[in-house]
């Protein structure tokens, strides 16, 4: 039977990687550590659905961490990533979020913070292993948009198909369950992110913007801001 892993750490700094991997193992995480993208992809080829969380350094010697995540995501849509980065540019964060990033940690970081975030993410995955397909139907009609839950994608007017990240799928499904009603921002953050804080709030805004841009072609579906309260998925 194929072994499963809580975490795959991809960090080329040997000193940092050794400290982080040993500490996470001490905290009872089942973990593998690699220093290059090539090693990671070689491992992933035989463990495609066996990793709960990838923690990836953005600056790798043989690849950009985002490019590595993109290659992994193509083979396993919905794979969850947490990025280690010293880069705080808005575009970098948007790129990572688009690839399925659940969280970022800027270097240098406190290792206890990393443990806390990793534990929260893995706990959510373990509690809701099939969250994106929680509704029994394989497809859901939302206005003039078809949401294919098993495939993590939507079919837009004009038969245009757009892939969703795991977080986009979770967010769309959550809003769909309360369509045409106001959903409070703090409620979404607590249910999907596990905490209502500034950085998670910014992450939510990014995903709302991505879905909103995706739905611009629709005449019947839109996501509206409710000032200082939250959002409403309007379906006619």
C-alpha cells in the first residue's frame, strides 16, 4: 500500500531545511524533505495523491517554487500548497494564490508559527477530505454557469471551461449554498480559512476577485460586495 505523507517540504537551504524537517517530525508530522524541484517531481510521480500539504520555498536552485507548484497542480488538481518566501510583492502573492496556495510565510519566520499553520491546514484537510465534492451531484447549474465539482472547474456561457483551485471551489460551493443571501466575511474566513485575521482577509479578497472576473461573461451570476458585511452570490 502506498505511503501517505502529511507534508512534503521543498527547501534548498540545508541548515533551515534540516531544522524545519526535524522539528515538524518531532511534532509527529509524517514528512519528506527535498532540496530541489527535480527531486520533488521524481517523488511526486509515484505519490501523486499521497501528500496532504506541500511547503515550498519560492527560490529554488533549479526552478521557481511557483513553477514547481504549477507542475504538481496539473497532475493533481486541488493540491494544497504553503509557500515560504522572502518576496512580498503583490504579484507574487497573486500568482501563488492562483496556483492553490492556502498560505504564505515570509522569511525569516518563527518555526512555531509554521507548525501552527501547517497543523491547521492538515486538520481541515483531514476533517473534510472530500470537501470540494461534498454535494452528491457531480455537476450543479448556477444560473447560466455549470459547476463541475469532481473536475474542479466551471463551464461558462459560450462553453468556456475554467479550472478552479481547491480554495476557489470551496468558496464557490460555500456561497452557492447561501445564494442570494448575504454571507458575512468573518463567517467565510472562520469556516474556510480557520481564522479571521488580516492576511486571511486579503487572501479571501483575492479569491473573490478571481471568481468575479471569471463570472463577468455571465448575465445571470455575479458576486456582489455588501459594504462592511460580506458578499452575496446573486443568481437569477
